[in-house]
C-alpha cells in the first residue's frame, strides 16, 4: 500500500436516534349506569331524598352529591362512626330546641285545646331527644353480648331429656302408647272385678238338656 494513503478511512459520524414518544394512555370513560341500577342504588336514592329537602342550600349537583355520599358510606363501613355520632348529637340539639319552643308556646296559650296540642308536641320532641341520646350512648358504649344457657324448669312430675340419651323421646313415646316396660296395662285393670276375681274368658258351654229353650249364657 502507498505510504501517502491513509490506513483507515474516517468513520462517518453516527446519527442520533430520536426516542419514540410514548403513547399517552387514553382514560376509559366511566360506564354509564343503567336505569334499573340507578333506581336500586341506595346512595342515589338517599341523594335524591337529600336534594328534595335541602332547597335552602341551593341546587346541588346529583353526581357530586352521590360521589361525596359514597365516600362517607365507605368510612362507615371501615368503622369510622364519627359522622354518625355528630349527626345524632345535632339531631338531639334540634329536638331540644323544638321542645323549648313548643313548651313556651303552650305556656302562652289561654285556650285549653291549643295548650294541650302544643304541650303534647313538646313532650313528644323531648321523648325523641331522649331516644336519640340513648342511641348515641349505645354507639359510644355498646352493651356486652351475654349468652344465657337454657334452663329446663318443671313444676310437676315431669321429665325433660335434652339430647339423644338412653330412654329418650322415642322410647318414652313407645312405653306411653304401647304399654311396654314394667308399667301394668290400664286395660287389664279395667277387666278385673273389685274382689280380685278375673272375668271368665273360657269358651262357651253347650246348652243343658234340662232347659233346652234357654240360650247359652256367654
């Protein structure tokens, strides 16, 4: 090879490879509930009921209300009863206010009918307030569950057998209805006379020749 000739050809510069862009995953649209699923949904039913009685707060969005209510339901399922406790306490305060207002109205009434009406409503509100507080106390301090063992008590010569033991139900039933065992049959006692003589159960005898017209006495 010639000395002036280069021993190795210059390598061509490598072109930079542009990394391919990752495809952004398209978020799947939420499945639209069918009409029968909406009707049977407890959350939707409660949300519709809340909207019907909450016009004082303005027009609420049904979808947002259902979502928020569903989250609260999940907290209750997980054991967080703080929202329930707050609800019951708030209701008890409302009932307390109703009792005070109705009691004041009754005190200012001069007519007997109106006085009785307002006082009756006041006492009902007071009773509901007490029941609400009792429910709240039951949630805060639940009663322990007690298991009471069954006790068989009789007042006469009776025998109670719990379990499949010897001399159980079937054997007692058989002895009572078939006369099995050591107890004498009541029917045999009725066939005996008062003096201890048994009835003659032998075969009938033939008619006597002295009195041929008389029939044989059994």
